[in-house]
C-alpha cells in the first residue's frame, strides 16, 4: 500500500467536491457512468470488444480492470475510458471512478505508483465521500457498502479512515468541506 501526504489527500477531496458541485451529484449511489459521459468521456465496456482483444487486456495487470486513452488528433483531448464490465458492478464502478481520477488529476499515460494511489483514493472518495458518510451518520461498513454500491474492501478502507479522522478531529467538518456540506444537506433525507 502506497501512502500519500495529508495535504495530497485533502487536495484530492477538494477535486472530488468540485465534481459533486459542478455535475450536481446529489443522489446515492452516484451514477458514475452518467458522470463520465457528462464530463465528455467515451465509455467502452470490455463486453463490446472482440474476444481476442478482450483476452489480451484481461491478461495484463495494467489493463485487466480498465484504462483510459487520450486522442488529440482533433486538436483537443478526447478521452475514452475502457472498463471491465464483466467484473462485479462495485468493481467496475471503482474502475471508471479511478480512470476519471487519472484524467482530473492530470496523470498522463504512464502513471507512477503514487499517482495510482492518488487515483485510487480519488475513486473511493468520489463513490463514497467521507464527509457525506459522516453527515448521513452511517456507522458501519455494511451501511456504507449498501448506500454507495461499493465493494466491502473499499467501504472497510473508508470506514477505517473515518475512524482515524474521528480520533484526531472528532466529527468536526474541515474548512474546505463546510460550504459543500451546506449544499449537499439540501438533498439528504433529514
Ligand atoms: Zn490507474
């Protein structure tokens, strides 16, 4: 497991919050495919590929879950996210979110280990934002799994990081989350 600095984690959360506000992500689980499409990205599921091509991608560690490509032939970047939709839904939701992370965080085509860790954290937060979990008062891994349609592994990681955050800061909201929490509260059941 590769760790980032506290500042890097905060910067990623800020990027995720921007997406929530810009694309009005206000119901959960979020529709990550609709988000990618709204951002102008083309989605290509592995089930749409030829058998040989799919087999080739599934064999390789770097492409077995998914990847993205950037086409600049028209003078502007056009992104395509390819994802293994033959995997379970929480997995491919994470894959699409992870690739969105690489694009938003401007990682380029050859991401480093720390950029992979950043895209993973981005994906986890995009699908189940810590401050929303706290605001909703969800108190178990199970509740997080069902509310956000994510894997148990992801939910466990996020749950643990919220516990750590509680130990350090209690249930207080970070400065950069304040406005966002006010905004999201309008849509959350009270
Ligand atoms: Zn990646």
